[in-house]
C-alpha cells in the first residue's frame, strides 16, 4: 500500500514551490549533449588520427582546422559557463 501511495503522489497536483520538469526540455538537453559529444569526438579523431594525425602528410590543413575548431568550441563553452555562473549569483 505504501508503494501505491508513493506512485499516486507522483501524479498529484504540484504546489507552486515545487520545481517543474518539462520532459521535452530534458529530452532536448540529452540529445544536444549526445550530439556535442559526438562532434567533439569526431573532431578529435580527425585531428589526431586522420592521415597520420597532427602535422603529417596531406591531411595537415584538415587536422589544423579541426584543432582550431575544437579550440573555438572549448572557448565558447568556457565563456558560456562563466556567463551562466555570473547570472546565478
């Protein structure tokens, strides 16, 4: 009976003080995180493995561009994190 009450309480009306979780927002965040991790993985693979890695052979320009793009993405994420941190205070 206690398990049943706990289950029913999940679907009862929420008070204004309780945080609301939107399942669509959560799904979008999860998909976006997976996409970002996939992009970073393939950029790193391109920079380190494709045609011998950094600075070798014909892929030198592609590897350099991948490395520059990775650096730009990391810097953008760092700035966004700092902006978000300042907004919380």
